[in-house]
C-alpha cells in the first residue's frame, strides 16, 4: 500500500515538473489587480479607468520592460505612494501579526483539539 | 402626517417592549405556563412594527419628501419597484427592517418552543426585547426614518443608480434575516446560561433558527455577489472588501455552530463551545454593522456613513460583549472530553477548527488597517492577495477532511478499507491531469485545490451510491458538502481559465488576441427617462469556430443625482460568460474596453444555490421529525 | 491561571473597542502628504518649450525648490494660482512648474491669462514622470530643500495657510 502511494507521489511530481515550469514572465494584469487606485473608492488599478489608473498602467509597463520583478514594482509603488497602494501588505514588523496570527490560531487550535483526544486508542 | 404616524408607532413599540419585559418578569415568579397576555403582546409588537414599516413604504411610494430619508433616497421619477426597494436600501429604513426581524423571531421563538422550560423561554424573550429596545432607541434618537425636513423640498435627491437593481433590492432583506436572525440564539444562549438550561434539549430550541439564518445568510451573500458581478463592471464576484467580509464573518460562525450543535444534540458535548458560538455569531453581525455604517473603513460599496452612528453601535456592541463575557466567566465550568481520534465528534471539531481559522483571518484582515492607522499612523491596504495567500493553501486540507468527516461514526469509528480513499485520490489526480492535458497547466497550489475538490466530489458521489443501497440517505449533508466541492472546483477552474484583455480602441478599429477578434462597430447615443446612454456595439469573433457575438456595453449618465456608470454587457452560457465593459477616456476619442472570458460562471452560482438547498432539506426534515 | 486568561480576554476586547472608538474620529481619506523626508527621486523632464531637459542638477543649486504640478483643465489649479504668483516674488525659492497631461495651446493661454509664476517650466505629457514624485491628482506641490530632501507635500490647491507655512520654512 505504502509503496503504491510513493509511486503515485513520484508520478505526480514528475508530471508537475513540466507542467508547472510555464510561468516566468511578469503579468501586468496581475500587478494592476494588486494596486489600489488612489482616486477611486476601493477599486484596483485594473478595475478603474481613471486618469490615475491609466498613468499607472503605463508606468507598470515601463517598469516591466526595464526588467523589474513583480515585487520590485510593488516596492517602487509603495515608496512613491505609501503602503496604501498595494493590496498585499508587506511582511514587516508592523504587519507581522497580520501574517502570523492566523497560523498561530491554526496551530493552537490543532493542539487544543488534540488535548481533547484519548491519550490511548 | 405619515411622519407623525410613524413616530407614534415607534413609541408604541418601545412601550410594548417594556410591557413584554415587565409581564415576562412578573410571569417568571408565578408557577404555571407562560401567560397568554405575553403571546398577545408579542404578536401586537410584531404587527405594529410591520405597520410602521408599511407606513415608511407608503411614504416612499407617494414620494413624501417631508421625510429626510425619503428626500435623500428617492425621486418622484423613479420606477415604483425601486421606490419600494428604496425603503430598505438606506440606513434608517434598513434599521426598521432589523427591528421587524428581531420582533418576528422573538414571537415565533416563543410560539414554537412550548416543550422547553418556561424560565428559559421567558428569559429569551426578555433578552430579545432588550435588544429590540436598543435598536428602537437607536432609530428614535439617532437614525429616525420619520424625521422631518422643512421647508419641504419639491423633489428628492434620488437613489444611487447602481443601487437600482433587482438583485440589490432583495439582497438586504435576505442578509438581514441571516445575521439579524442570529439575535434569537444570542438571546437563547444568554437565557440558557442564566437558567442553567444546559441539557441536550437546549439544542432543539435553537437548531432550526441557526439553520434558517444560515440559509438566508448564504443566499444573501450569493445575491450580493451576483449583483457585484453584474453591476460593478469588473467581472469579479468577490473582492474581499470590508463590506463583503462583514457578511462572511457571521457566516463562518453560523457554519461552525450548526456543526457542533449536531454533536451537542447527539452526545451532550461542547455545551459551552456552542454557547460561545451563539454569542459570537450575533456579536460579529453587530461588529460588521459597526464597521460598515460608522465609516471607519474605506470600502467599494459606498454606504452613507456617520460617526455618531458609530458611537451608538459601539456602545451597544460593548454592552453585548462585556455582558456576555461576565456571564460566561461566572457560569463557565471546565468540561473534560475524552474523544476518540477517529470519531464524528472529532471531525466536527475539525470543522470548527477550520471555521475559526477562516474567521480570524478575515476578521484580522478587515480590521488590521484600522489598528495600524490608529497606532502607527500608517494606512495599509489588505486586499485579495492577502486572503488568497493565507486561506487557499488551508482549503486543500479542509476539503479532504470534509470528505472524510461525515463518514465517521459516533464515539468510535473503524477506518474502512483505506484502499477506497486511495482509489478516490487516484481518480481525482487522474481527472486533474486530464484537465491539464486537454486544456492548460496551472500552478502547484491550483493543482492541489482542484484535486482536493474532486476528492470531495467523488467521495460524496460514492456516499450517495452506498446510502442508496442501504436506503439510509442523509441528502442534506451530501448535497451541501458535494456542492461545496463543486463550488471550489468551479471557482478554481474559473480563475485558471479566465481570459482578460484591455484595449484602448477607436470607432471602427479591430483588435486581435489569441483566437478572438474584437471590433468596435458602432456607438449610439440614446436618451432615457432618467439617464442618457452611450451604447457601444462590439463584435466578438471566435476565429477558430467563426462564431460571432454582439455585445452592447453602455456608459450611462444619470441626471438625479448626476453620476456616470458603466454597464457591462454580459453574454452568459452554460460553459462561459463573455464580459465586456467600455468606458470613455478623458480628453480623447478613444474608448477603453475590457474584455473577459469567464468560464463556468453560471455553475458557481448554481453550486451556492445547491449548498443552500441542502440547508433547506435539513430544515424540512427537522420540521417533519418534530 | 484561569484568572490570567480571563484578564487577557477582557484586555483584548477593551483594546479592540478602544481602538474602534479612537478611529471613529479619524479621517479615513487617504492622502500622501505624510510621505516626506525622502530624497527627491531621479528625474528627467523635458522643458515646456522642448529646448532643455531638467534633472536633479537643476534644483541642486537652489536653496529651496517648489515643484508644482498643474494643468489648464484642472479647476482647483486656478484657485491656487494667485498664491503661486505671490510665492514667485519671494527670494530663496525657485518654482518648477510641471504641466501635467495638457495641450500646449491651452496651457499657454492659461499662463497668459493668469500670469506665469514659474522660474522653470516643464511638461509631462503622459504623466509618467509625475509618478516618480508620487503625484496622483493635481494640483500637487512638493517643497524641496538644498539637500534634495522633500520637506513638505501639498495635496490639493495651496491655501493661504500653506503660503505662510512655506514663507516660514524658507526664511
């Protein structure tokens, strides 16, 4: 039984090797979706057609052409406009609780349930 | 005139609530059944608040602009349907609807729970009426829909045109039945704590109410999401916006609650946990209301907001929270469990575990910006990438548990042939590879999500097969769980196979991409009763199959109040939606068009409906068994 | 132990509600005027008459520089124009005007009509250069000192109060 499982996992990884290698290019649409349009109510750059959104789209295109990575583009934007512009908060001290607490809850909850279980089956 | 009538009815309701509390309190001390007068008072209360609401509807229908609420939210030229829907489309009117739900649930709970201890029923009634009083005071002193304005304006300011939509007309009532309905098991939980009514039968008094509120909450979220898809013009259906999150938070708590109620009912375990979930659900509803209506959050879904409302709701919320905490601290007794690792009880706890994880994640994401702003003066945004990154990897494991859990037996379960799960997994992985082979490849995480969704679907199907043989079928559970699997599957596939293109285009121009071509053939200017529209005629051609579709997106300029909206043109079919929006570019004769191909959209809606169908089936079978 | 847990729970709720209360009176509208004390970014911007290219070197030599983003189609720009005219008479301050997404003829007639306060005048036809300065809606003005540090940002039209503030800083 265990052997079967191992073979299976192996096949899966084998398949994934060539099926997942695809994405390497930076998708401007993806970046637009993760930037907030500052002059519109809560919309992203991708969803908005305001003057501001148009300009940002041009700048993002330039930055991609310059060879910047997705993360570099986000940090460029938050440098110019503040953290407010990126929908994905950076992982730093200020935001550490935001990123970590859900997982602490998950782990803590797991222990909690475990403590309810019979110690010997 | 209507204003006075409305105010009188509101006062009458205050008196009725006080009367019910007084009568119930007096009745507590006497032996015997619940006094008949209390039933009558409660019935009158529900009736009069409904009449009060009808008065407000009447004011909207006849466009009585002497009422500020009508003046601000209606217009004499508005179609009758939207005049009526406008009644609950605004803050003041919606609070009145809240009070109706609070009162009706209060009455029905009293009527339908005759088998439960009198003390418990009366106390539930008292607590519920305290909540009702809280809302009535809020309405009377802060958000009175019957407030007058003078001089009387000759015309109203109109309702936001994007709110003039049938989906949005039914969205708020559905949602309110959901999360305001949660008030009744909040009250019942408090009453149960006070009267020490912690027997199994307590679960019978609330389980149908939990189911009702859950079903309506789910439907409400669905309709809101459909509205966002059709009306906001971005082609998305979920934005992780604070307002949406506010409706999702109680949903997680409700879902956790009715799962652990099953255990409580069968095995008399987790009493305090059930109570806590009851309390949390309504507390989260009120918290959500606070976040949405006080204006401390920046949201896509503009809701007129006002800090003075915030203060009131915050006081109300604090009283609720600290009241429940003190009571809970007083009554809490440590319970010891000794569960088998492999039993239904454990799996239900696992469900609750994940629900709490989702709840904390969404709650944290929603309120974290408030904290960074208040404490460090730094405004941050928490958007879709955060939620996707935190939640989706965990969904994979969750779906697997969701498939295994219901198969486990009470107390102690023997794992049946593990080979079956292995075959299911093989099937799921095989199907996933087939999708990749025939269509396209996608990220590792998407692979896991698709596989686990398929795993849940296949194993639910096998449950059906097995249950049919034994003629013992838990349809409700199977349908809901399977549909949830389908929901995740369709959302996943939709995300993977969506196509999105953005162009600036001039009249007559054609753009080509992949195997499509798109041409702006014509622009038409039309005048309507309350707006002007620029209607585009765009032809989408699938070059491979030579199929063409004409789409007509609009740019609308409404006159009351002056707003510009963009109407998406959507061609829905069973396999895919074409979604097209067009907008003008300032100081240029180009138009910006955004074309999206969104596969399986219809199936996402259907899956959610099926999840709710499962809930209703359970509700009816409960009703039949009682 | 149980007491401590209870206290912690109480404290958490008090804290959350306290923050909610404080936030009620805070402004939820976002603007970038707090993003100061940063170095001026590198830029290369073409002069209005297209005869010259301005870079950081052109503002290095000034004691103070005010970069003002404006356009003829922007109504609030007209409101702040008299203040810019007054500022143009002060010493120690060079005003660099950046004409934002505008048409040349209209921009010229705007200046002919209301006067030209700019010591240096440049244009940014597609708005891309302005993004380097974090501009998102005009009018916006940025005050820069000798060390090329951004010391103040004004989002929206300059008011009389802003004018006094600028005078205080540059004197």
